[in-house]
């Protein structure tokens, strides 16, 4: 089966490493609310607005920022994309079907969770839900795809 959008299988361990380390680092940052001093650096901000809106809108500025949350986010996204879109050892029509079904299921499930959050979660907590919602489609897809693959392998044996 020809799948030009998939990465070679050899990238899968790199995806797992980035994905898991990003999740661990992200959980650490959320639970400890800890600033890492050496990660506070000058960065280019395309758009910057003060917290209370006292300053005018600023475009293309150099600002000081702790980039630890950006590092965790990039690791989760890149790891998830590499992991989710790397070929399997045996890439056939059945695996293609599992991928497609998992992707559809992940998107539907993600939006059901988002709809529930829109109805029942408010204020700053809702903002946190939206931040987590950036990662959940990949997370749900990876879990579902690997679950279906594991389930099908256990039925084959």
C-alpha cells in the first residue's frame, strides 16, 4: 500500500521519546508551577498584548519569556506527529483502515469533550481546557490506533 505521507518506521522510537518526555515535562510544569531560570530567554513575539490591556498592542517585539512550556508543547506535538504518522513494520490495508478509523474516532471524541467543556466549564479553567485541547486529537488518535492494533494482534495469536 502506497502511503507517501507516512514517515519511515525507524522514526517511531524518536516519536515515542519526544511524546513521552514532552508529556512528563508538561505535567511537571503544570503541577509544580516552576520557572526554570536558564530557560528565561529573549524571544521574538509576533503579537504581544499586556495582561490587563493597559499597553497598546505590540507586533514583532523581542521579549523575555520562560520557554519551558513551549519546549514541552513542541515535544508533545512533534513526538505525536512522528509517532502517529510513522509506518508500521507491516503497512497494509488493514493498518490503513485502523489509522483512518482511529483518526475519525479521535476527532469526534475530541469535539464531544470540547462541547461538554463549553457547556460545563467556565472562566480561566475553560482556557486551560482549550490549551489541553491542542494536544488531545493526537493523544486520542495514538491511544486508539495502538489499542486497535494491540487488540487485532491479540486476536491473531
